[in-house]
């Protein structure tokens, strides 16, 4: 592909008036079927990129001409390019919306004479509405920048301390509260707001050791920094709206001074919310297992920290008066104590986390043990360092959390320690060797000049040059393997020969059918096809395409999973089109060695291994959550349980109360018709979607409001929907009491 500049030069030679006037485009529209666009279709990407460059230079007219030409040539591809490059996002221009607004207005004005298709017009109209609200975000952002510059000596440590206190206190938050209230945001959302503040601070000021010395304790106590975090959270919400429009084809509707962000279909938004809900549900057994294991005497790093604090608080905690009064913590630097953080055995927290990683990645312990991140960072080494952070955070929490209300200024001064680089490396030396410790710190630290946008839940340590600022509670509580994998773009599943999800799915299917083929590549009707799992089950041919992305933690990361879903849909559409010819289908069976006639029906399924988008249809192909699909193939049961946690003299205890269990097979074993109905008729997904209620989220931007149309799962409605399914299909639903029943599948 030629460089963008040479491509644009060539286009200018063909269309000399391109940078001057849009009038020539009208004649071009009349000739768009003449064949002269064939070459231009291959050059749309550099054309849109150059439009973005012209917008950054302030040349709105020229940018609009470039985009108009691209739309005339291929509106569908241009729409995708506009979204993927994000050239209309106010955030790309530090929320200075003048040029984007000018370009969009020009394009909307040309929509009718250029016969722009309705999807393009709708997209441009939605962008125009969102940009109007962006004027308020520009004001918020300028105010934030001014505050950070004016308070550069105290703001960075103060904001990080407030964020860390939210993780220490297990702040929940709920979207039903006003967007002007701290209670309206989860700790994860406020951590994203903190990340944005750090990003802006780094751009406007730069991070250095001097910004770790002082805090605005009084401002924290009076709620000033809470307001700053809320301001940043609103900006992040606006950026999320931009991504939803560009990447997921959401639209904007105006209702007075409200800009409402609406999904292209309710099913898309429901599939996203259901994915997160079920992911949370899958984490419940680990909580139950941890409580039970601690009662049975298994080693817990958190219980150990609690025990040490209870026995030796006076020895562990002391007040340091220089350069300012604060609580500090000391521990014996002896082999007996430090050796605990280098032990090869797992604590209960680590064992459960290991099980979670093995379950989600579907690899063996040997695979994970041999895997290394950059710089020789191993999974075991990573766990040992996190063990140390968890321990230190728990000790600090025991002392500081009860004093947060009564000694707030002293607590905030004590909350986020500053280590010299040498000292923190020495501490990590309790856990791993020097080289691995240095590599872990490189992966975890963010400083001026670091690549990429800061996310404090991925890279919680701030690098000032000679010192580190360490929010212990954030560092100790986040998903380290996932964070390292995301930062390094490196996963254990990519380093092993066989995809564990494919092996597991095939293994389950082979119990029901002998005709199962995995990771099959061939050429049919002159086209190359690659298939993850094929299964001929009596009269039905099932084709599964597995996609194994990391679980996304925000809308920005969700785009990767969505892109994989679209890729899977394209692959499945290709094979179903090929197999629509019976002779080709029979040829496939011949190559596989299956002596069968053409299938009664070809059933396709996109398998979402991270659980997102389950229930959605991509180009007609149903998406199913991997764990749920396996459960439907293996057992046919759906279980809903109620868990209660109590406390006695031995500590926490947990019991499973009433359990309602639904048997969907309605036969002694898996039948092909059931598997077909579960996938193609949305047997379970339809019930779950029906049980979701609209739950909108609003953000006040002063003169404008931003509202997101969304949904939440109503468990009472889930029971009603499943009861109705049992009645209509003559299946069985039985309330049972069992102590070992998995949560809703």
C-alpha cells in the first residue's frame, strides 16, 4: 500500500478540484457506476486518514471534500473507517469541537445532493448531536486542566489517595444516584476517572518526584477532590458515548436538552449487560470457596495480615512526624518473615485465582507455569508480588479504615506510600529475583514518557523518576494476569498448540456424537475455509466458531470482543453459503470420512469464551456464552441459588439456601433437537432477555444531559420467565436444597 501522501497526490491528479469545491462531486455521483471508482475503493483508508489530518490542520472544507468523496465511492466501508479512526470524536481534539462541527455540518448539508444512504446520514446526525453536548465537556475539561495546573504540587497524590481509599472501603456506588454525587459511581468508574486525571496531568504538567511530596488533605476532607473525580467521570462517560457511536453503531436522539444514546437494537445492549452480569455470577463460587477454606484452616494472606495486626498492632504501626505527621508501617526484615512471600505454595486467595485463570484461559497448570511475560515475569512470580501487596494493603486497611471518618486528614496522608525505587525493588526481592522484580515494576509503573493511556487498574504504580507512588489497595486487588496480558498483548493461550476451548467443546460433543472434527482447514468451491468445531449430530450439522478475547473491563476494550464476533459471523456466513450447495456439503463429508446424507439443517453458533454478547445474532448467527453452552451440552440444567453469609465465633460462614433447578433437556440424554433449539430458537437467551428491565443512566453536563439507554437483569423476572418456559414446553422445574449447586448457568 503506498504512503498516504502519495495516494492523496494521485487522487488530486485525477480530481483536481478536490481541495477547493464540492460542486464537482455532483457530477461524480452520476458517474459512480461507470467503473472509475474501482481504484478509489482500494484507497479509502488513506483518504479518510488524510481527512483527519486536514481537520487537525484546521482545514474543514478540504476534510469534508475528502470524506464526501469516500462516501460517494463506498458509503458502507467509509462508515466503518470513520468509526475506526474516530475523526469526529471531540476527545481527539481535546474537546475543541469547532472543526469537527464544521466538517459534520458541511457533510450533512451535502447529504441530499450526494444521495448519501440513510445509515450515513443517521450517523452524521448522531455525531452532530453528540458534538453539541461536547461543548459542555470542553468547558469541564478546561476547568479540570486549570485545576490540575494550579494545584500541581498536591493534586496528583491527593487524587490517587482518594481512589485508593475507595478500594480500601469497597465503595460500591449505584447508577440510580445522581451523576453529581459520589454515590452514583462505582469504584471502578472512579478509578477510570483517576486514570483520566493522571493522563491530563501528565500532558499538562508531567509526572515527577516533586508531585509525590504534598497532599491537599483539607480539600479531600471538604469533598473538593470528590468533585474533581466526578468531573473526570463525566468526561469519561462522554468518551464512552463516542465509542458507542463509532464502534457499535449506537445513535443519538435529542429530547430537549438531553442527548440520549440509544443502541441499534435492544438485543445488543442486553447482550453486553447480560455478559457482565453472568461474569459476576461466575465469580461467586470463588467467594464461597474462600470463606469455607478459611474456616477449614487453609492459609489466607488476608487472615494472616488480620492476625498479625490484632496481635502486634503496636509493633507494626507507628506515627512518623517528618516531613509531616502520618501513620507508617514496619515489618521485620528477617528470613522467617520475608520468606513467607517467597514460598512456592499457594494461599487460598492464590489457589482460587489460579483456578479462575485456568478456567477462563482453558489451559493446564503446566502451560501457565512455563509461560512468561516480557523480562522473564512468571505467573508464580507475579502471584508472590501480589501476595506482598495484598498483605501490606490489608495491614494498612486494618488500621486506617476505622479512622477514615475521625482522622481523615491523617489517614489520607498515610494511605499511599512513596518508595524510593531501590527500596521498592528490595521489598519485591522478598518475593522474586532482582531481574524479575525490575520487570514487574516496568509492567506495573506509569510515568512521563510511558506509551499508551494510563489505566490505574492496569498500571497502578506512578513513576516520578527516582520514586514510586504506590496505591496499595488498587495494586493488591486488581486482576494481575489479565492486566499484564492486556499491557503486553501476550497470553498463555497464544503460546500453546491447541485451543483449550475448542478441545473442551469437542470433548463434550463427542459424548453425544462420534462425528466431531476440530480446527479443520480445507478448500471448498475454490474457497479456503477454516472451521473450529464441526459436529454432525443425527440430522443436524452444527458449526461452531470460538472467539477467546480477554474479558473487557470498559467500552474501549469491548470493541476488540465485538470485532472478533463480527469476524466469526463473516466466517460462518462464508461456510453456510458454500454448503448451500448439496454436492459441496457431501464433498465435505467425504473428506471427513462421514458417511451421511445432506443435513436437515445447518446450525451455526459463535462461541463467546469471555461471555460477552451472548444472545445476540451477528448476521443471523447466534452468539452463546462458552460456559453456558458447555453446561447445556453436558447437563441441561439451569440452577438459581440463594447464598447467605453469616458470622459466628469462628468467623464468616456461608450456606446455600433454597435452590431452584430447571432441567431443560426433557429427556435422559442430550438430543440434537434440543441443541438446535437452544442455539437457533434462543431457548434460554430469549428468557434472559425478557427478564431484563430498562435501566437508563444520566450524566448532568450543566446545560446538556447525556443519557444512556441500558438494561439490568431482574432475577424475579428470570424465575418467572423460566417457570413459563417449563410450563409451555412441558419441562420440569423443581425447588431443591443442595449445598453444592453451581449458580445460574
